C-alpha cells in the first residue's frame, strides 16, 4: 500500500519553474531531472514528493482556489517546524519557506522526506493484523502525543505567533463562525449544539504545543512497526490546551461499534476498528496516566472535537460544491459533516 501517487489532475505543479528555483537554492543538485509525485492522503494542503537523482524533499502548499481566512498559512507551519526541529525528531526538518506564488501557484514550504509505513484503512501486504499489534500501535500513538506535549515553546517564535490565553474560547467561537460561513444545508440541531458548546467551556489546562490534527494516517511507522518514524501535517499546530489535541485525535479514532456513517465518512473504516486497538476510553485513560493530566472534562473536548471535524469537512465540501476543487473524494463530505454534527449532539446530550 503506497501513500505516494501520481499527481492528481488539476493539482499539477509547474515543473520547469520549480526545478529552476530548486537549482538556484541548492547548487549541488544532481543533473537528473525533477520527478514530482503526490501524497494521496490528506484533504487540506497539497503535499508532493520531489526527487532529483538521490536528492529528495517534500513540498507543501495551500489547495487550489480560494481558502478560508488565516488557513493554510505556510509561513506559520514553517515556523512551527523550525521550533520542533531541535526537540521533536518525528516532525520533518524544514528546509525553507518560499512566499513567491509564481513558482507553484501559492507560497510553499520544503522539508525533509521521512520514510516509513503508512497505516490507515488497512495494513500493508505482508503484515498480519493481530490484537497484540493493535495494542502496540495504540500505545505508540499515546506515547508520542504525551511526548509532544512536553516540548518547550517558551523563548521561541511560538510565543509571538500563538495566543494560549483564551485559546479554548476562541476555538469554540471561531469554529462556530467558520461553520456558519460555509453551511450549505439546514441543520435543526446545530443551534442547540452551538449553545451547549458555548456554555460548557471548561477551564483550560497549562498550554503546550499541540498538533491538533493528530491521527493515524498523519504518521509513518518503522518497518517492524515498533515505533513511529514521522509525524506530519502541522498546519493546525499551535500552543493551547492539551486536551483539545486529545479531543481532536479521538474524533478521528474509530471503534467497531460506532455508527456506520462515523466509520465510513472518509471512505473505508480505520484499522482502529480491528481487535486489539484501544477504545477511545482506553486511549484517554492511558494518556491521563502517562501525562498526569486530569481528564474529568474530556467529554466536552470530544464533543468539540467532532464539531471541529464537522467544520473542517464542511469547509472542504463547500469548496467542492463551489467548483474550487474537482477532487471527487470530497463529494461525500457534506453528508459526513451532517453526521458529525449529529454525533456531536449525541456526545453532548446523552452522557
């Protein structure tokens, strides 16, 4: 199972301009011509694998067409990766940020290419899923999240570009506003959910660096699956409440008894539905034990996690419906966003 595919139609890069730029930046590049392929996972920023002879790198840029205000900020993602480079080796090391949109159509960043095994809706050929393997991967996911939340940010650029104070309130009101701007269908239950979220915001815990899009298919693992070898998609990373990171992670984490619309909203269901993988409850308990953090108010964070994911899907569906992207994967995202809103209501009102 490869996570690198030929470039999708409509998302091509200008090979000549990009290669000329790369050769200006790297004087010792091999004589071979530039090869460009695309990472097939992900529904937000466009990510490409670049290769010239034995030189490799990853390029990330915003998606085609108009984007939401303050979203897809490549400079900010580059700054986050620069801070992580000295403390968190799983994040790809950044090479440069380019704000010249004439080269690939949008500002972009270049970074280290990590190697490893992608696990998403199935295991690669030759790897037999077992309950023991499921538990091991679950434990790795917990451990890495706990480790990330220990990375120091004070004294770095992150103190200047983030606002930890009031983070959770801004997130709740911000995602409500984002959803309203791109709403395409009537959702009667939405008003009650928005009211509940606003009136149940807990007191935040001590702020940390958070990934905020932490999920299995944003990671790569060593060939023997004994450890994580890379963690990607730092677009939404910031400094904020660590339980917001945990809640976002659990909104992606599927269980076998989840409703079908929750398990198949992105297509095929995740391997986390297989025997041995932690339940969300087990994941949260393991995180609490290893981090020492109180998770009493976690139900709020999970409810908000589902709502935030609904907002992300709705933004993508809005772009698809407006013809700003032709990616057929996104045709189903409107219905999935509805399901996530409904599931947010379920977690809020049926505890």
